[in-house]
C-alpha cells in the first residue's frame, strides 16, 4: 500500500459562510472557520452577546452579511476580491454618536459628534469589512461600527468587532464575496 502525499488544505473558491466560535478559556478570543481552514480571531473586550448595546465592548452573536470593505491604498497592494472595495481617505469617518442622525453610518470630516477614523495610524483598518450589524434596519443604542478587520498583535480584544491577522486576511480576502456572511455563535 502506497502512502498518498499530503496535500495542503485549501479554501473553497468562494466562501459563503465564515463561522466564529468562542475560543476555550478566553471569551475575548474566537476561532474563525472558513471552509476547512481555521484562524485565530480577536473578539470584543466583553466577549459575545445576544443583546448588543452601544459601547458595551461585546461582539454581537448574529449572522451578518459582508456588505463592502474599505482598504488603505497607501499601504501596499491588496489581493483582488469580489467583495465591493472602497479606498479609504483621510477624511472618512464612521459615526458612533447615538444622538446624531448619522448614527452607525459613514461620514466625512469635519464632523464633530463622536466617530471613528477609517484611516487609522495602526494597521487595524488597512482592510475593514463592514458587516450588516444595525445598518439596514438601524436602531439607536444597538451598536455601531461592527467590522471584520485586522487584529492587533497578540489578538488583544476589539471594541466589539471580529479581527484576524493581516496574513490570514490576505489569504481569506480573495474568497469573500457579496454572498458571504459572518456568523458569530
């Protein structure tokens, strides 16, 4: 009997479902599965929740379609993807002020209510995929700026997003598209 050579694990051409499970022993860490591949992930500083509120630091337990992505064009080329991609600009922000009519939506500077910059000094939003959390049917105080983005070194907790390493994001990006959903269990 001859042994078959080991073949490297491959990812399907287009991944329709990314599944995030909690990591054992740390509620702020997750395990993201894309087909047969598994990646470590960072979750919110408060773990996961089924009752997401603005500022609670928790990642929502939900199935969220990937809507589109922002990318930093000044930090090197990114792999092609069928996911709609927009190049971020220094004046691009995301409103997280529950009292502003622009709550949980992109805005441009100058903008004085509370917001996040989409072009950060660190690499976290070099690729920033917007998840459909509280967007299409927006409700105040139910959480804003829930993204799938690059993790900090050591997978330190996010403010409620899901984050993976830049290397893993580069590997996964070509397989994401308009029909991909991210499911946090």
